[in-house]
C-alpha cells in the first residue's frame, strides 16, 4: 500500500506505537514506577515515584520525542534540498560539528557560551565544510558520505583530544558524546524546545516550495525556486540538529532512515512527509530508549545514541536502495608512472628514517630532549617505537591490498569497518581479562576483522564501489557504537577506554613487540609473494580472467590478508584511522602503481607516519599524552580530502 492510502495507517500506527512506548518509557528504569503511580500523577502526590516522574522520567520522555522528531525532520529536509537520499545530520557532519563546539565551549573556553548557540555554530561549520569538500550541494551520495566521514573523524578526534586532556572534568562528556537522554529537570528542554518548534514552524511554511525540488533544476527555477530556499531549508535543519545535540548529544541514523522509509510508502508531499517524519522519528528514539531503560535496571547508564547507532548497518543498507540510481564515478586505482628513481626513493626513505627514528627515542614526556634522557628511557620508548612502526606497516599493507582487490582507491581498513570490528572484539577480550599481545587477544581481534568483512559481504558478494564504501561507513559506525556501548556499560576508566579506542602505544613493552614480530614477518612475506597477483587484479575482471586468474577467489584471499594485517595492528595499538588510506596514495605518487615497488614503499611510509604521530602525540602537550590515532585523524583527514579531490579532478 502506497501514497495517500498508506498515510492514515502510518498515522494511526505511529500514534498507537508512540502511546505504548511513552508508557513503557515512563515505567522503565532502575527505580520501579508502576501503573498506579502514572494514574496518580495528575494529583501530584508527595511520593518518591512522583518526584522521579516529574524531574526525570517525563523530561526524558519529552526529550526523546523532541530529539527524534527534530532529527527526522532535519534529515527529510536535507535529503530534499541536497537532492541526496544519503543526506542526514550525522552524514553531513552537522552532528559531529555541534558535538565538538559544545565540548570546546564547555571544557576549554574561559567564558560562558550558551550550549544551543555553540551547537548551532558548530553544526553550521560542520555542514559548510562537508558540503564544500564534497563538491557542492549537488554532489553525489558517495562523495557526500566520504566527505562526511573525513570531516566527522576530524571533529571527533578534536573532541576526544579535549576530553582526554581535561579528564578530571570530562567524565560526563563521554556518556553525553555517546547520545545520552538523561535529564535532570526541565532546563535543557526549556532551552531547546523553542528552537525546535520555531525551525519546524519555518519548515511548515516551506512545504509547497520544498516539493518543487523533485521537479529538477530547470522546472523548479521556472516555478520560482531560489537558492534562498535551499539555504533556508539547510539552516532550519541545522537548528533542529543542533537543538537535538544540546538535549541528548550526538545521535545518528534517525535522520537517514526515517525519511527514506516513509518515501518507500509513497509519502512524498512535504505537508504530510514532515509531520510523519517527526512522528516516526520520535518512535525510533523512544524505541531505543525503552530498550536501554530495560537494560539499565541494574543501575548502569547506557547511552541511547549508542543503541541507535548499533542499527546503523541496516539503516544504511535500506538507504542504499535509493542511492543506486545515481552513478558516482568513483575513481579506480590506475597504473601511474614511476615518479622517482630507485636512488631518489631510497634517499627519501633514509631521510625519513633519520628524522623519525631518533625523534621517537629522544622525545617524550616533559624531560628536556637529550642523549642521556634517551638512553635512560630506552627500555620504554624503543618498544613503543617498534610497535608503532610495525602497526603502521601492517595498516598500510592492508590498505594497498584492499585498494587492489576492490580497484577502489577509497577503500581502507577504516572506511570498510575492518579496523572498527577488530577494535570492538579486542575491547571485549580486554574486558574478559586477556592480556594485550597474547595469542587469545590477537585471535579476538582477527575474529572482529572477519566479522566486519562478513558484514560487508552481506551487502552483496560483488558490490559496486559505491555500495562497498557506503556499506563500510555503516559497518564502521555500528562497530564504533557497539564499542562505546560496551565501554559505558562496563564502566571502564574514561581515559583508558578513550586511549584504546583512539589508538595508542602507551604502556607497550617488549612482550608486545615479541608477540607482534612473528605475525609481521609472516604477513609481510605473504604480501610480497602476492605482489604480482595484486597487479593483475588492478587490470580488471576481463583481463584477469584472460590471464587465468580466478578473480573472486583472488579477491577473497586478498581480503583475508588485509583482515589479518589490520587485526594484528589493532591488537597491538588499537584502531588507528587514515594510515591505510594515506600511505598507499603517497607511495603510489612516489613509486608508481606496480606492487613490487608500491607495497614496500607504502609499508615504510605507513610505519614512519604512525611513529611520527606517536612522537607528536606524546610531546605536543607534555606531560599530557594524545593517542597516536587522534593525531593521525587530525592530520590524515585534511590530507585524505586533498588526495581525494586531486583524483576526482584528474
């Protein structure tokens, strides 16, 4: 049933579900509130249940409804104005920008900034950067998603760095950063609700104009559609998203999934689509909140946003159906000429080693750099340096192999969710008492990497480059949210948890080095033996078949090798972003596309990049230490954008 015939059913069903969920949300939680308390609430009796309902449960219920409605309506308008079915507050970096701005205003700025003002400015900045990087408001879904990933990773890294430095004041920020609906009183709601209501009212006045976007540029312009409508719609969406972040922190995928779901039922006119999106968005957030309330009866605090993000992969899989009609023109890996001679390349790598390796041994902590200090701390810094070098080389090798197997230069362990899957399972192993570096710990990380690969293959045994990347974005978000969920529910120390999830060499010793080296030697040898097969895969399916290579089998073997490389690196240092993306591109620029040269150069560059990031992280704010993964995200995001834009321009 579609179109006008489906709308009454959607309204009746949505309102009924909302009523049931509201009652469940009010009665669920660590303190029991019964039906009799709800009935007696109107009379305002002086009981504990009355106080809980008035100051905690009802504010939380209203916040969930407002947040869900705001995010769904924001996603609806973003998808309309950008003509992009994958546009949403979290995809367009509005959510991460608002999160960073609020963390900055709360923990760093010496003067008071109203939370709503901070989130609006941060959300607008995130959207502006993302849309600009993606190529404008008429960009393709894959470009928008990848730009959003890069910008969001950068904002998230900045937020994590601030929280780590301000650890003594930031414990509550970790919970809030995972999407926390807990309310104490009505203050936040009184601040954010006028902005949500005002933005929704402005969009209600624009419903007929928003319908014009479906007619195409020429027809819409002839009927009076102007750029001001686009700007106004995006501005209202940013206000809605920022108010939602102010109320509950960053919550994703509601704005992506709900509008696309409603459009499958034929609801396209915005006069009906917007209110229905608000209703079902409220239901989506309330459903997740009821689940976490039931799981929190033991007294633990579980963020609602983490529960919603765990459903990221199904939401993205559903949305991909709507992106399939647009071809995104993702650049393939192409053979490029040998850029430097062997002598020049060797001189460059030797120069990098001369700069990086001594710095890794000399710098660190708050001591004055000296040879005496380096010798005194050699037993601490040398294992960290070796771990960073080995992990960087493995991540770079994984990136090279994945890009060759998929013939897609945008593939990497982090964009496909393999790093996040290994990180999640290694976190579970850590909670189970396994020692980092032990065989059991490494096998756990390997299991996580292959679980992520299986999730990617669920989207299709031969997915297009566009679907592959977008599926990877969804899988990565799901595993990252699950990691946050586990950290919060297990009540790990904030700094320790963030440090591991960001990727850090802190505390690594000789035992970790001995545990990684056999894997490193074995995987490097296998990758080197596969170099000619990787060259053949880059030629395309037809050429590979004509040369006698079973491409499907070869791709699976390559993906298996990449999973092992990523998992061993993650088990040693935690999930680190951008090394597996940047190192192959830099090596291809310097050494060409033949894997006999590309692979060793890429691994060497990856090793030096991660070692250098570790040095910067432990010295730039000494004695405070910033995990190497945060440094690679801060530096890698803009570099990745430059590389990506250069390939698109070429």
